[in-house]
C-alpha cells in the first residue's frame, strides 16, 4: 500500500480516535438516567453474581446473553456503575472501529470518517431528551440492543475479511455472532439474518471460490450458530424445569405474542403506529426537502465542470428554501427531528438505486462491490427502522434504530455518487459533489451534538458515591434527581443491610446503588407489565414476597397511554388499594403526594405494617 493510499485512512482513524476521546471527556459520567432502564441493566448482573436466575428469580424481557456478560465483567471489575461504563466505552470504541473498517473497505475513507462520526454523535454519546431514559451505548436502556448491534458489526466485518482473504475462520466467527444475536433482542437477530443473507447473495454468491468454501462449511456454520443457545440451554436445564429453561434462552421471543403486540400502546407509540398518517406525511415532507437539496446539488455540480449561472441560481434558491425551513424550527430541530423523519423514504430511494445498479453483477468491479455492500447495510437499516417506521426521530430508541440509516445515506452521498462520477470521467464534478454532501452531513451531525452538549452542561447533580457515582440533571430540573436526593437522606439513616425494597413504578437503580434486594421478582409496574404478566399476578407477588419498604414516586407515563400510575383511568388503582391495606408511610416529601393523591409530583416511602401499626395510613 503506497503512502498516498494509506494516509487518508490513517487520518480518518486518527480523527475518529480523537473525536471519541473528546466526546468521552465532554460527556464524562453523564450517560445514565437516574431511575429508568439502566438500573435494571445494573441490578440483574449484580443479582446473578449473588445466585439469582433469569426466569426463576428475575423477570426476563430480553435474551440472557447481556445479563451474564455484564455479570462476568462485574465479577472482574467490581459491582459498580463505573464498571459497566468502562466496559461499554471499550465496546463503543470497538464498534466505531468496525464501522470505520467496513465503510473504508467498501466505500472509501471519507464515507468511513463520516459514518464513524455519525455513530459516535447519534449513537454512542447522544443526549437528545435529557431526563427521559438512557439512550446511548455507554449506559443503554438495554444492553441486548447495543450488544445485538455490535454483534452485527462483527458479523459484517468477519464476512468482509472472508471475502477479501478467503479464510474459513472468518465465516465461523460470523456464524458464532449470529447465534449470539439470537440471545439479545428479536429485531437484531432478524437484522443479522437479513444482513448475512444479503451479503451472501450480493457478494459471496458471485465469487466462485468464496461461494464454494461457504457451501462446504454450511453445516459447520449452522452448528456454530446454535452453540450459544445450546450452551445457555444446558446451563439453565441444570437449575430450571425444561419449559422455564427454554423460556430463559428465548428471552423476548417468549413474550412476542399477538395479544401483546396488538394491545400494547407503548409498542404502537414507539413505532408511530398510533399516528401513522401524520407520521408518513411528515416523512414524505422531510424526504422532499432533503431530496430537493441533494438532487439539485447533483444536477448543478455533478454534470458540467462549469455549470451555467441559471443552474447556480436554482441551486441557491433550493438552498434558501432549506435554510428557511431550518430558520423556522432551528438547527437542532432539523438535525434530530426533520432530517431523521425523511430517512425511511430516503432509504427506500437509495435501495431502488442500489438494486438498479446490481442487476448485472460484475464482482471484480469496485463500483459493484460498493453498491452491494450498501445494499447489505440498507437491509440491516430497514429492518431496524421498522421499529420506528412512522416516528423515525432520534428521540428514544433512535440512537440505535435510526442511526444506521444515516450511515447508509452519508455513505451513498459521499461514497457511491462521487465514485460513479469518477467512473464517468468526471473527477472535478465528483470532488464538488463530495464537498457539498460532506458539509450537509457535518451540518446534521453538528446539530445533534449541539443538542447533546446543551443537555450535558446542565447535568451536574451527583447520584451515587465513589465508583457508583454519575451525574444527572439537578433536582430543580428533574423529579428523578429530587427523588434520589430525598431518598438518600432517609436511606442513610433508616435503611438496614437486611432490608428489602421495591420501587414503584420503576427504579431498580435504587436497589443497586444501596445494595438492597427487590424480593418481588417484578422489575417495574408499567401498563405493559400488567398486560404481559397480569395485574393480579403482580399484586400477589408483592403480597407473597413482602418487601419491607416500598418507594413510590410520581412517574409520568404518557408513552404508555396513561398520565401516571393510580390515576382515574384505572392504571394501577387496584395495586395502590392493595398497598394501602398492608403498608403505611414513614417518609415523604412535602406537597401532598400519597397513595390517595398519586397525581401530585413527589415521593413517599412505605413500610409494611406490623403489630404496632396495623393498617396505618400516615406517619411523618
């Protein structure tokens, strides 16, 4: 490899590394949500290290791999929040490197650089909606999601290495990680299968020697893919009945039923299905804005070396309309709302172009290989986008479901289009287009980071101590932080090592930080929990397991179709009525929040009644 060919890749690796370090520093310890989601990701591995089992002792909604993987690292690095921070930063850096490798191998160094920057800003370090969940790769709402996505990157990197070198070991690695994907979340396993099959038929199938090697290894690959599930099945079968062992291995697969998918408002809400018509209209509008800008840029600067003035005037007019749109809603809004909403439509447009370009395969042609890889990546992206099809913003789960599609878009604009222009003998036009599209990509990436940095500046309140310490929004801005602040005062004075605690409607973070067990086998009390497990069943578990203390706090739940627990719409009313009979308050924040008035923002600590306090209802 000559110096000129190596330098751009070396520069992109150096730039990606420097940006990763800078973003880590700027967001330091500001990755986790104080109460939502990530607490479960800490609590489960901690309990597994102390002898608890998925399905038997811990309610399972994802595959088993991530919980046991994190338990392994806690055993090595200590049972602390910052242990998982460190591991996840390493995994995120590895994922960034894999994206850099994949895109540089197939599309060139500039698309690779933009893809890695996009992934870091939108996936690894975003803080799009502070105080509303852990949606990043360092403290994710679900490690099953991030581990599943990283597994897919390993699969594609291994297949790429096999395509280049022809070594069967790379095929075995890809097959092993397909099996690991099955143990994470269903959508990532489906995406992994889609990407694997697309790579197989678009690239390997047209390479005779590689295809022959693959066919000779087929049965070995199937067996290797089954190994992770069989290993966990063997482990669970030693300690659980057969039906529970199968469910423990299946994870999310065991609760994907017609009733749950049909009746869950939450599942409908995150995909935008509850507002599908407005969603698709916004998608089309956003796609039209971006297509006009992208298409006009190509028509003006990608055809003639010296475009006439009237074409430049048209480009400036389209640019002015785009700027006007941004001026109305703002730079950040365009980056995290407007641009992402059009990514579904743009992905299908790119897929149409890719399919048209690979109808006559020529596997030795670099342009065909680049088209084929983008087709593989689009298959992955479209499967993940199906979870947010009508609401493809970067809010919430967009950090891992929507971000891959942006990598496709920027790879297409800055990689494939310039490559095609060069093949047509238009290197100058290719350079002009590459510059324009790179500025467009950086514009969106920078807008997302400005939104995140704005939130990070306000996250100054310390939650936890020592290696459990992280930073959140101050109590004045976040009810979650206020609950932590007030509960810490009570816990340091009253909580004993042998106490048990259940947090309603969610808050396993409290259990982990104070190392107090939740004996109920219930992770949360949201409407979907009651839909899947049944409210009566959950209430009976509380009665049977008798947590000594209950922390009940006001948690808005509009994403579940209810304002809050215990409201007049029926969500959780029976549960609160049951608690009134067997618990009494021992500590609460001023303001009137109680089991009788759950609509007021606040928190309350309840203690199980004993002989001295039969059916007590209030204590200060």
